[in-house]
């Protein structure tokens, strides 16, 4: 998913260019990554919709969040997170695992813990 803006970037451990998908963990360390998003069905019927965090294109285990949307236009909330041990240079993305959902109010929070 593309993030249009940066609310707050402090220091040089984490980088993101507005209007792109990639969040880069520049330096070695332990990072907490959380995401929050609203999703509605973009099709004309019910659907199962999910998203997940990825590290260099591979799923970060335990971060997939899934919901069933029973009617068109009804919003659901998805969220997830992980603690990641980075060696430096990892690219984190929030990936929609299918094209049936319309995502909005999406936020990703990344904190370097150590």
C-alpha cells in the first residue's frame, strides 16, 4: 500500500519517501512495526479481505489480518504488528493479499526499540 505522507520521521534509522510503498529500516536493530487500516468491499458482493506486513517481499509471520465483509460499503478494521530484528537495509511494506478490498485511513508505525 502506498503512504501519501509522513506524519513524523525523526532520526535516520527509518526512511520513507511520501507517495511510495517502502519503509526502509536503515540500521541494524530491533524495530516494532504496527499497522492499522479500514477496509470495505470494492466488489458488488461479500468478500474476504486481508493484508500483511512484508520484509523484502516475504510475509512477516503472524502479521496477516483477515476479515469478511458481508455487504458492499460496510467497513471493517484490520491491524497487526511484529517485532523485527533487522540487519540494516530491510524494506518493509504493507501488502494487500487480494484486490477485493478498498483500503482507507491506513497508518504504519515503526519504532526502533534497540
